[in-house]
């Protein structure tokens, strides 16, 4: 599109679950079906922002799998080989009561296909259930470790307590991924469950000391806090009329990764620059991520912005 910079170079690979959310509301017989899964949402968001994106996931050869494949294709996201097999597609069933409270039941099949990563890999991202449930989580961690230094690695815990025995067990797994990532994004809700009573900014500083160049904590309507070698920065969120917050955290993540690409901060050769960010660049990165999340909150569902919408925001 005229006036826009060229699309970022190199392939972004996202590793993690793609599933279908089946939402049953009180008083309704039929359940509404929506594409879901945090890593899939991040891949979808990057695709809409003009990136060359591949999703390393698994789907069944069934109606739910075809729903997800079509959803991804519409954003230009491709599946890496081996994604579709004869098993069922994962489903998250949500029962929503009359007060709007939801309870979830997961029917999950999670393993990572054994397939080579693209030779022009610039980014490897993972998180959420895909980084929590074995055997897929262990493979995702091995992949992060294997490409560290030749591609940027990123991680969003997006914790689902149902998949862990305790916060302590979850924290041990999360911090393995933190140590293998160059960029970490977590919500203040994640940190409150993992480390109750701890200040989120203090946790971000601790995690940044484990190896990441950048750790960002999202705080909902209060914006976000970023910790890097340049220091600590608090970036407020603009006021928007909120339709819902579905997919907002994933849109923040894809917006942050997009901003890193726009500032030539993705890829192994960019790591020294990523570790020596100036505060002005850090402000711009986080502001772009917040804008991406804000646009998503302004409309229903996990509906991240296009490049044109993100450029026009504000």
C-alpha cells in the first residue's frame, strides 16, 4: 500500500496450539465456534501486519481443522509441513452462565510435528498451552534453545492454571522458557498467579536478568511496563471504547514483534542492537504494541489490526 514501508524480511515461525473455542451461553442450545489459541492468534496478528508467517502446530483432518486452516490462510499464514494428522482438532468448550462467568473444559491434543524450520528464520515465538503441556512444550523449548543466537526468540506465558499442578510447578516451567527467550511479554495477571504478593516490575527485572533483552508486563487499561538494558519505562494506554478484551494480549504480542521488525531488531544479527535499546526506541516499541491491543479491544473478538489500521491509529 502506498506510503507504507516494505513488509519485514525473514520468516516468523510461531510454535503452539491452534484450537476451536466452542462457546455455550446460558439459554442457548447451539454453541458458537471461533478460532482460538494464543500462539495461533499471534501468528494471525503477524500475518495481518504483513509478515511472512508460518505456524508450527497440529490440527485434525476434520471440520474444526478446516475452520482454522481457512482462518489462517485469510491472514496469509501458512502451516509448516506435518501440521494436519488423523487425530482430532483440539477444542476448548466454554460454558457461560447468566452473569457472564465462563468455565472451560479442554479436549487437547498437543504435539509438535517433526519438520525443519525455514532457512531464513528471523523469529521463533511460543507460549501459552503450547509451552505448558508435554510433549509439545518440551519440543518448543528445545526449538527456542536451538535457534538462540541466529534468530530472535520470544515467549508469552499466558498462563492457563488448569494445566499445572501448582503455581510453583508453573513457575519452574515458565522460567525455563524465560531463560531461552530474547523477548518476554507477560500480563500482570500471569505474574499475580505465578508469584502472588510480588511486585510485577520486580519480577520483570529478575526475569530480564535471566537472559532476555526485553521483558514487558502488560497492565490492561494502565498500559505496560518495559524492562531492558536501557532501563525501565512505563507507557500508558490510550482511552478506547472497549467492545471486549478477547485476544488483546495476543494482539499486544504481535504488535510488539511487528514493531521490533520495523526497527530492524529481529534476527540473530540484531541481538546486539536489541540488547542496547535507547529509551526512545523502547517507548516506540511498547506504544505500537499498546496500539495493536487497543484496536483489538475496540471491536468484538480476537480481531487484530492490519498494517494500515495500526499505522492510522492515534
